[in-house]
């Protein structure tokens, strides 16, 4: 990247960091029973968060001198835009990918550099998928146990 595009990337970093951090309360509110008003607010924040990632990719593709090279070196950003849109319900678990953008906060450049190669992104995607399936199974089991404990399904008919 040239000096101009690096400067723009530095400007966008805090915006995208806030967007990534916003995923945590969004998921908590959307998975709770706080009411329709809170769910609507969480949906709006989810859209804003995803929009920040879309804007980052669009802006960077507009300012970098070599778009193909930028795409090759920023596969995580592209994956976040493609795999985490709020309007596709099947990808709701993939929103956690947005949190991977926070790795730069840890200042672990050598580790992050290896992680965000094609093989690293593939491994991270597989890990996220496994966690989503395992978490969903655990959540379903907890819900079934709670329902049985409340007597809805566990009550015998007399």
C-alpha cells in the first residue's frame, strides 16, 4: 500500500474496532428476552456494525493502487463482509468473525500475519463453524432440560 492508503487504513481502524466490539452486546441482546425495543436497537447496531466493515472494504478498494493485492492480503475483511450480513439468518453465528478484527489490538503481528493467510482463515472458519454447532447443541440441550424441569414436557398425564 502507498502512504495515502495506509493513512486511510489508520483512520478506519478505530471505526472498525468499535464496530467489531459492538457485536458482543448485539448478540447478548438478540439472544435474551429483553423485549422488542431492545431487539430493534440490537438489529440497528448489527446493521451499523456490518456497514462499517462494508465501508472499510469499499473505501480501501477505492484508494489502494493494487486492488488484487489488497484483496489477497485482507481476506478476513472480505470474509466478514460476505459471511456476516445481518439480512441472512443462516450466517448469524458467523458474526463472531467480526471479533477477529480485534487481533491487532494485541500487537501480535507475527501470529496474526500467519493466522490471516488463506490456510489460517480456512482454519479459523472451520473452528468458528465447530464452535457454532457445539454451542447450538449445548443451548438446545439446556433449553430442553429447562422445559422438562418446568413440567411442560416432563409432566405425566393422569
